[in-house]
C-alpha cells in the first residue's frame, strides 16, 4: 500500500538544518523521503562539511577510505556523499554554509581556527533565515536543545536555527531527537555509541512524554538505509551500523514541536490514516512542548 495518499494542498517546503553530512539521513532521512513522496519539498542545510569526521577503521588500521583521514580530502568527499544521499531521499536542494567542523573538543584551545561553535549564533541564524525566506519555508527542523547526544556542533545548530525561525517568522520548528525510553527496550541507536565519545551527565535523546511528533517511516526504511550507506566514509560497509533490529530502531523518527501544529504532524496523521491497522508506537499529544511549558 502506498503510505502517502494524495495531498490536497499545494507543495510546502521544510528546511532541515544539520551540522554534518550523514546527520540528515540518520535522524531525519525517513521524514525527508516521505515529504518528497508526498509532493512536498525538503531543503537540507549543512553548517559544516564534516571534515573532522572519523572514518571507520579498516583492517590495516586506516580509515576504510584510505587517505580520507586528511580533513581537506574528507571535506570534499563528504560533500559528494551528501549530494548522493540527498538524491536518494528526494531532497529538493542541498546547501552548505561552509563553516569549519568543530570536532568534539569542549574548549577553544583544542579546536581549529574558525571552528563553527566559535561563530556567533546570530551570524549563522542570519544565514539560515535568508535560506528560509528564499524558499518560503513553512517549518524548520533542527536538533533538540542538547544536540540529541551533546555534540557541540549540534547544540550550536540548535541555537542558530531557533534564532533563525524568529528572524524569518517561520511559525513551527521541529527538534529532531530520539525517544530514549523506547530505544532502551529495543536496541542501541548510533547516538548511544556517539555519546561514549562525549562525556555527559545527561542521557541521550528525550523522554517519551516530551515527544510531540512521532513519524513512522518504516515504509521508506530501505530508502533511508540507502541514504545512510551513501555516507560510506563514515559508516563503512554496514549502513545498519551494527544494529540487528534496524527497522525497529531507525523506522521511527521523533520530534519535539515548538509552535503550532505543522507539516510533520500532518504527515504523521496521513501515514497513520493510510494504514490504520499499523498501530502507532506513540499516541502523540496535541500540544507542543513550548505550549505545555508556557514558553
């Protein structure tokens, strides 16, 4: 069954703002693919090219892509991978802001010159807002306030995107996250492994009660897996990233909505209506997190 019935309204545009290539596929790839199938447009903005990404180790101890451990080479290669993944997902436009990947260093002394986290959020917000205005965005998508698992670049993207939403008067912003309680009972998500590299007292993701919008993307799970695989320099030969229950873990995408109900809520409802016998994993509340907390 086609999970996306004909949408009676004109095409709408959602701007997804991510820190590095592969984040878009891992956290929001199913959402992007389903928006595209429904006739809407997804614009993906990368604030950096991920030149400090860590290729998976090959048998000889080098990255699986050999010389791509060099930041200059990896930067170029990851941009190509992002374009390839975007084509798989049906992305309308890919935009690079060309800031410098900050890496995982927590202090300025351990970062390179011009690192993204050292750029004023207002500067980045103006760049994102200009894109949102140009494409007529009805919603923005970014990470939750903790960057899902605490990555400094993710947190900086969150701050800049929230400011951009105000600048561009975009009414609804969705914060991509993971439902930590659901994943606790299923299998480890890649963010749990990433969190090992970033010491934190906060668990990854968001409690179920704070998730406002859950999207069942199992209908496009093969497309999502292919988009992840396109980021070969980071995931190597295993796009499932060691997860046995891939569909159960990556077949759902979660958001905390700031502002009024919007396009992703509509999409989630249409998916449920198209297959009413496929019980949703979460009965999402009809109030945004900001509304519940008086913000």
